[in-house]
C-alpha cells in the first residue's frame, strides 16, 4: 500500500516491478515516451518512496513521506549526468533510448534475419528440383503397356435412339390408379370407414390428384402425336445415319489395322516403323513433362530396329545441394559433387533407354525383330553434332533374358552408401551393362561413346551394321546356303567365329569353322593359317573365311594348294551377291 504525507492509506496499491526501468520501456513500446503522467513519479520515478515493510531504498533513511527528493519539496532532481529532456533514469544508471551503436546493431540483426530467410527460400527451391528429379526417375521406370495390334483394335457399340430407350419403354398411358390418393383411415377400428364425402382433406387431395393425372395424360398424348410427326422421323433417320457412319469408321479403321498387320508380318519397313513409333510414343505418357522422343528405323536386311532416343538436357539434374549463409552475411551456393550429379543423370538415361527397349520388345508379338539397337543422343543447340551418351546392341535372345525394368521401388535414396556404390548398384544401369551397353563415364565432361550402329542410309553397308547385325547377316546367309546348327564361339565388333553343320547332299556338307569379319584392309596369309589350325582343333572338315574386304594374292595362291583346299574364301563382292541371292536385299559397298 502507498500512504500519503499524513501517513494514512489512500486506497491505492503500488506494483513492485521486477527491474528498474520496466515501466519506461512499456511506455516507449506504446509510443508514449515524450512526457510522463503526473502520477508516474510515485510508481516509477526515482525518489518516489513506496510504503511497505521498510523505507524506500532510493530515498534517505526513514523515507521521504512527502515524495520529495533531497533538493526540496515540489522540485525534480537535477540532471547530474547531462541527460536531455524526456530521458528518465530509472535507477539503473543507463539511458532508456537506444544510441547510434544500438541502432546499427538492430539493423545488422534485421539484415541477417532477411538473409537467413532468403537462404531458406533458395534452399527450398533447390530441394523442389531434387524432388522433381526423384519423381521423374520413379515415373520413367513404370512398366509400359504393349501397343500391339490387338490392343489397337476398336469396337463399335451402337447407341439406341433416345425415343427407344428405357424411358420410352416405360412411357405407357398414365393410369388413374397411380395417381389416386389413399383413402382416409377409419375413425374407429370397430366401425366402418368414415364418410369420405365429408372429409375435406381427402377431397382436396382427390381434386389435386385428378388435375395431375389429367396433365400427365395430356403430355403423354402430345408425345405420342409428336412421335409420328415428320420432325421425329427425320430425327430418327439422322440418328441411324450417324450410327452407320460410326460403325463404318470403326470397320474401316480395323481393316486398315489388319492391312498394317499383314505388312508388318511381311517385314515391310513402313509398317514395322509405324508400329514401333506408336509403341514408343505410348511409353512416354508417364513422363509427358519430360520430352524424350524416340525414332525408329527398320532394316529388313538384318531384321533389326535402330532407335534414336533424344536424351533430356544436362541441366535437368540439380547442380546444387542448397545455399548456406556465411558468418559475414553472404549467401553462398553449395555445389553438389560432380560424381553425384553424373550418377543421377545416368540413372535417368538408363531408365529412359530401358523403357524404349521394353516398348519395342513388347510390341513385337509376331517376332519380326531379330534385334534392337538403341542410341541415346544429347542434342545441344550450341554443338554442331549430337553426342551419343549410351548405345545398346541387343538381340532378341538377350532382350528375352533380361528383365528390363528394375523391380521394387525404382528410385530410392540411401544414406549409408557412397556415390560410386549407388552408381554401380543402380538397377537400371546394371540392366544396361548386362546387355553390353556402352555408357558414357561422365556426361558433363562431354565424354561420348561410339554408336553401335547408325540408321542413316536406306541401303546399309557392312560398316553401318552393329556387331549383332553383322552376326545375324552372316548366319542368315550361311543358313540359307545350307549350314545349320549354328553356334557362335567368339563375337566382337569386327566379326565372329562360329561352327556349323552342313547336311549331307547339300552344297556345303560336313562340319565347318566360319571366320567372318568386316575388314577394310586385305586379309593376309597369317589369318588363313590360323583358320586352318582352328579347323583341326574343332575336328571339322572345312573352314570358311568371309570378309567384306579383299584377299591378297598370297592368300589366293595358298588356298589353291592341296594342303589348304579345305579353306574356302568369300570376299566383299561375294557377300553382296549372297545377300541379293538368298535374302533378296541389297548390301551397299563399303568396308
């Protein structure tokens, strides 16, 4: 309690604040820091005594019952430390208002807070890019639907004329029984029914029901009259004509599809390419926001489809982990390790390549394709030529043995494995390597790979074929010539070594060792000697040296000798002649 000068209580209480200067700070926050109310000196100004258990700690001993300081009654304290007007000292010895240094410090704190907020927003934007990439990786690995001929067939379902639908069948003549109101219940169970003529409520319901029935009957008769009108007949004829047009369109589409199927079974390039590109376009539906067009070229000579896949740009993969705020207030980007970024891009490339291979394999239900070559091209507008980053050369057997899409969760972050472990254990990259794919070690270093084959010329040369294509061509030529039970022992980019059996009575009887290569240089006598040794090791009767190039005069003289007459030679002109004779297709000149 606070007491006046006469020592009596005035009924007011004084709050003891936890620290000096608290009330002044409150007034400053409220904007009232210019002047103090007259009564403030009692509660918050030094020199104002407070009554309680003892004297005030700021005043003289025994307190100042009049509330005056040592300067005398009714006067304020002088300004011993040179404070200006409106600056009160709350007994702490410090100023209430911030000086220039404190204002600068507050501004620095606010600037740091703004920089921290901006850093957070930029990091969130980078994280959104990472989330989008993870979603693309997940959707790129989704299985594709087979776009074969059966799935493309259309079915015609006739639509009934509206007047002949279920509503028309139920539109019979309205009956009074369906509109008559229920009779009122009996007033007494033991007595007969109440007199309906005296029941006003029932009479009103009866009159309303008669009006409704007459209106429905009138409408029904109008519809019946309109049904036989010329306008209704014209509407029915228009509906029947539209349905006939729909049925004819479906029938013509299915007939054209069946024609395409017959052409596809005959391995006509246009039909095969059309079917493949439809399947490849359908496979892109899961990632329509990531354009990755794929074009197909079919080579009847080797029954191989060459797919050119356009890869996404390199900047699709985020190059930053986020942003950090330096102690000096600068916002600095945190770059990702180059190996992490390259691995993420190769993950996406591998899934897009596997998806294209799966689409081509799934659509080929008639097994027209003997193999598929896929080249992934990075097309940079600033570069003169596109860069091949991945190339796959897979035959039908390899595609059948390989599970193209990774099982389970297609994309999963692992914190316990390093970058290189992720790159080696990524399911999609493992599948590609099982197919013998050539993959760039670093796409951001523009390290390209050699395409397995190019789909440029309409009539390919031997050098345009992939390793599997060349092996398939040699097998087809010699199988048509009579060598069966084909078994490939060695195969590489330049050629192959195989064995085969010729049926007795044919032009090529007995067991054969075949060495086929596409050489630009002439074949020398050393290779003929090596082939002769292989014939002896395989217990074969004959050897065949096939090349797309030429033989030296020394080789021709050697095979004319009695010791090497079991070695037969086929040069580039002979290969082209066999292709024209047995396959009915040309092979261009070239190494």
